[in-house]
C-alpha cells in the first residue's frame, strides 16, 4: 500500500516542501530502503522510528518498505522527517485506515519511547506551510508556541506519536495553540540594563545616540576600563522595539540553528552578539558543507559587537566588507547558493595601542612607534572606511564616578532615537531604505541638502583631511541623522561640524 504525507526540510533558514511517500510490498524480502538524497541524520532515523513505533504499541512492518523523499534532488538533513515517516509507515502497513489530509503538515523528531522532541526551524516551516495554502501544521509541543506566532495557519501541538495518530484519524480532538504578542512582549521584551548605569561619558552617549538614530556603524577607541563595553551592551536598549516582521525575520535565523531559549516563542529584543576574537571566517559570516548562518546573521536587526578589534584575524574581518554593504551573506556550495540576511549595526571597540594606555593622562604608554603602527595596521583602510562614526572614549574622572547625579538614561536616549527614526520612515516611505545609514548615493543627493556655509565647511574638510568618496558620503549620512535629531529640514554648519568630528580618526588619529 502507498501513503503520502506533506512535510518540510530546512535549507539554510528556508523551509522547503518535501513529500514523504511510503510503499510496503507484501511477499517481498523484508528490507527498508530510503531514497531521495537523504543525509546521514535522516538515514540513521529508520532504526529510531521503528523502535518508536513498537514502544508506542504499533507493529513494525515486516515486508519490503520503500521510503521516498521527494523532490529527489533536494538534500534532506533534518530529524523533523521522523514523524511523517512514522505516520506513513502506519498508513502503508494498514495500521491506520484513514487517508491523511494533504493540507496538513507533519514535522517532528521521535525519541525511542515515541515522544516528540524539539526540532530546528519550526517557525520557517509554519511560514512556508501558510504560504503554500496548508490549513494545519502538527509540531512537537516544545515548538508549538514558536510556530503559533504565524497567523493564517492552525498549529497543533503533540507530545507523543500516539497523539499525532489520534489527530490524523480524528479520534483525538486537539485545539490549535494560541499566541499573544502583548503577553510575549511582557515576558521576553524587557531589558534589565540601562545607560543610567554608565557614569560620565556623556559625549560618548551622544555619539551612540547619533549612531542608533541612523543605524550607523560605530568604532570606540579608548584605554581599558573606560566603559566601551558597557556603552556597547546598552545600545539595544535605545533602539526602537522590533516590529513583528523584524521579529519573525530574526527568530527564523535563531530557530534554524536551535538558539532560541527553551519555551521562548520568538525574539522580541534586538540581538546583541559579541563573538570572541579567535572566531573563524565561517563562524563570523556563515558556512559549512551544509551552510549555516554565522554571527553576522545572528545579529540581524541588532548589534554585532567586535571587542578588541585589532585582535581579530585580518582576513576574517575583511570577509565582512561585502555583507556590511549588501546587508546579506551569500554562501555558494556545489549543492547551490544560500542567502542569509545580515542587516546589522556594527559596533567595535579597541585600545589605542598594544598596552592600551596611549594618550592616557595618568598612565604611561610603553609602546614604541613601530609597535603602535603595527597594531593599528591590523585594521585595513577599506574596512575602517565602512565604519561611519569613530570616537575616543576617555577615562572617567573620579568626580564623575562618585557623582550621585544620574546621567542620561536609556529612556531619554530612546525617545530621541525613535523620534529621529520616525522622521526617516516618513522620508523614505516610498523607498526600501528605512534609515539614513543605508542611504544610497541618489538618496544622499536628494535628502542631504546643505546650507551654504555647511557646503564650504565640507569642501575644506575634504581637502585638509584627504577623505575618500565613501567618507564624504558617510559624513553626509551622519549629518542628516544629526539634523533629524534636531528636526531640521536642511543640514546646518553645526550639524556638519559634529559629523566631521566623528570622522577625524580617519587620518589625524592614526598618524599621531
């Protein structure tokens, strides 16, 4: 007898449809054959599925079994195929008489006792199933809330193989899982850190506000202990809340690599990723024989923080150049190409020299000029050119550390950022661009209108500092953001002057 069920497999973070066909031929030599470009994880599942059937009270097929996973040219490497294969075996062996509804999708990994375990990519599968016109998706209980985020499809939660059989046959009535955005936001969308914890550094907070308002990449340079990491860790607290679409995009990535916290349905806080400087190229941008997203994609719609920037392998840093421009990562393999989203705000921190005390007013630098030059040359000019804002973070004086007066809080900074972002959203409502930091040259010419004295100042700065054309555009983007923070239509000389100060490290600092 032949049975057919619908399911999905992951390729990168995309869920692709798979039809599970099971045929049992009585009278033939008992043997189980699995075809359809199944990877090792799927091939090894046959023994697990057979024991799950027996331990759930069902019989193990004794005849020739052929399992086909269609399409045949699509690699399949997911334990989520266990459940549809098990149900297909029961139907083909006539242990289940009912014909399955082809508009219902089944996904899940089986344990030996017949229980269902969590799978990767449940959210992507629910989205793909909805877009394909499916009515229901049956998922393990551990993934039910995650899949229930998707509107337009009913999510059925099952904990055991017997429950899935009961639902398929209609003997067990299971209610769809409900999801509340407001409840999830209260549980998972609150921050427990605040910029009020950072003493002093008001100038650095101003630069962070500008960077967050326009989604500009940021580099902080300062001695150890000046607060660079504290400033970076709190940037997410001043960014606008994730919109539902952004939350789904980001959660799909974490779901595909099983990075969601147990019981957490989706990400409602912007991701903050801080990889160690020993990370490999594949770890940073993604890769592998079966491509997986890297840290830059795990930072999608959030912050990628690179602490001790010169300690990273130079070649590893260079592979970020294209993703920072294109906001995506494309990985090509013999099996095809996979594209991961990478719309990130890059924040980096570094010491001014190997010992860390160059320019410190109270501690003596022990580095000679050759060591300093070698240290700073680890960061290439093209990569530095892609970082919009460069600021120095000086040591905090004792009087500011001991001051009981609270500094600028995340709430105050967020209000300014959200107001500036709303102005940008209104400006770019007819474009795909949503923030100033992502403006293309035609948009820069259209929206970055300088007042007369500001235009003279920019020409003078370009001549004196020897800035590149990319740096010229960066200055205009930053100026536009500063003007938005002040709700100005045109860029003033004051706005431009502040933006230029954020780029002085291009030449003057490195050549000191």
